[in-house]
C-alpha cells in the first residue's frame, strides 16, 4: 500500500469519526517524513532501523527533488510568523537579566 493510499484511508476514518462526534489524534507533522512527498517526487526512502540493520543500511546516497511550492516552503522551515506585538529576542533577554538581578 502506498503512502498516499494509506493517507486517504486515514482521512476517511477521520471523516467518519467526526460524523460520529469522535475526536482522533493525528500526526500534525506528517509532511516532515520525506516519504510523505514520495508520490510527487517518485522517490521512496527507507529509514535506517536498529531492528533490521542489515536490510535498512544505506548502500547509496538518495537524491530527492523539491517538487512544488508547498514542499519548498516546508523544507525552508520558515512557517512561523512572529506577531507584530511580540517582544524581540533581545527584549526577552533584557527582561530575564532584570529578573535575575531582582532575585539576587
């Protein structure tokens, strides 16, 4: 069974559960698995496993093409948007230093 087929089955189960008023836990970071993109990239990666070292040990490098804007965005890791009113890192550090002085 391919990853996308399994994903479709999971989505069906989740839809039925929602109709029944049930809530299921789901992996919110599935796209972090390179095999999530295998249908688009044509590449399926076998991860090294301690339980099956011989069968999963890599014998050659794998090259995975970046396909589409969604994949490119996810791989760049720039999905967090800082709120305009959020303090900067230096402001947070100054507040920490002030707190430490008060605790001494």
